C-alpha cells in the first residue's frame, strides 16, 4: 500500500467508501490521515469535503506531489 501525501496525483480505482469521485478519474490529494484515508479533489467533480474521501486501497499513485 502506498503512503500517500498531500499533493500526490492519484487515480481512483474504487469508490466503495462512498466517494462521489468516479472510478477511473484522476485527482490530487488535498488531505490525508497518512494511514487509511485521503481526500481527493477531481477537477469537474464536487469539492465537498464530505463526499470525496477514499481509502488508500482505492487509489493508485500516478505522480508524487512536490
């Protein structure tokens, strides 16, 4: 499992935890608890803090943040 950080670019593999981000979409991690969950903002999708969280296992790292 990847250790995601704020700014990482990721691909959404699943939204089993209830996120409204579509599977296959690409976004940027804006918040993380480092162990289990990340907030992923996808351009064109809702920016509501309550509906765009994913478990680490639902994400694929594409590019490290700066």
